[in-house]
């Protein structure tokens, strides 16, 4: 069906001399091979998702939707949210933001006692008589009102006496108003990354995986258009994403070696960092320059560095 729609749209573009029309489909299959055919009839398959894409294809990234829980609810700690922002916004592709993700909004967890407040018709058809059915089928938890304010009625979403769904229990602490006032917040970092992705390496630039382990995910973005365009290194400590992870541990990394860098004293300048990065860390302030052979990240910390070198050095 999707292939037929794609052909119809391609024909319409040609006949009407249009530049392009975006067709967005949704698939929740975890198998890469099962997803790739949505990009065309005969794509080439390789190990990684990005290298699986045909040359004329483009990835679409989402953290959550009206059907799936927000990342702040899925993770063991809210400290990890910023790392997911960096993946979501700085990998090549289009990022589709579900409302509330930019402030780390959490879902409302519906209970058996709240059955009368559930409006998800699909879930109601299952018969919500026990806790397991509510947890499995109710999607209203990610559809609660956007949290704008800690002081206004209904968090500033509506002046009505009662919104269509109850507010998430965290609305007084997690909201736009509070995060705009804070010196560091999920919202401020999100806005910073959105602005950063307007730059050439992120807008049509190149991508290369540097390191992928249970602890660390790291990649670089660069552009071949000009040597004056900066190279960016993104490093994310994934420890803390799972409830089974150990306590806070520092991971020390030598990116001179990992990047096979010819410039042995190369440094990186901090462009963006996670909200909860340690205040005594060299990575804690934008503009700081750090040695690439001695990068230390604690659990759930993440950072974007502008490399003080050119692509010829790596």
C-alpha cells in the first residue's frame, strides 16, 4: 500500500512540476530489514541503520508519540534525557518532536481507581478491570495537557474548569515557566541543540560513528564543503538509562586514539552539555577547551565538542 502511494505521489510531483512532497509513515518493527523497504523497493542492507539507508533516503527520528511513552517516563533517571536529545537532534535525519519532550515531561500513570477518567476508546474496548490491562493498553498517559506554568490553573493549558484529561502529577515542577527561569534546564538545552543543528555539519553534513559500547555512544558530524566548517564530536554516557545500571562511575576516553588523530595535542571546545554535568568538570561550561586524550564523563553525562582541528587530521 505504501509503495502504491509513493508511486502516486511521484507521478503527481512530475505532472505538477512540484519539487517534493513528504510522505511520512509509521512502523514500530525493531528489525532493520523489515523497516528498510519503506524507503524503496530494493534498498541495500548493512549492519547499522544509517548505513542501511539508500543514498536518496532520509531517516526520521522520534522519542515518543501519542502511542508510546515519553522518554522521561521510559528512563530510570531524568538525568539521561539530555543525552537522548543529542542523539535525537544531532544525528542525520528529521526529528519529530512530540509535545512535552522538550521539557522532559513525564506521563501520568493511570490506575484502576482512575478508570472513569480514561478517554482512550481503543483501551476501553479491552475492558479495564485490572492493573495489567490498564498499563498495557491505556495511552492517555502521554496525552495529558502540556505543562506551561506552575502557578496558573491547569498549568496554563486551559482556563476551563476541567481539561480533557488530568494533568501529570509532576506539572508543578516540570513546566516551561520553571525551566525558562533556571540557569540549566532540559528546555534550554533543547533550544540550544535546535539552534546548533541549523549549522552546515548537521544540515546535510557527514556522519561517522566513533564509539558504541554499553556505556558510551559517540559520533562526529562534519562537512566536506569547506575546511572552515567546524567538526563536532558528540559523546553520551549511556549508563543511567537502565534501572539496572550501577552507581555513578567516571569513564575516561582517549579520542586522539579513537579518532586516529594526527594532531596529538588536539583539543575540543565545549559547545553544549547536559544539565546535570558535574560543576567541577571542565566540561561543565560552554567555551572551555579540553584535551581530547582525557575526556571524563560520569553516568548520564553528555557533551557536544567543537574539535579544534580539520578533517585532514583524522
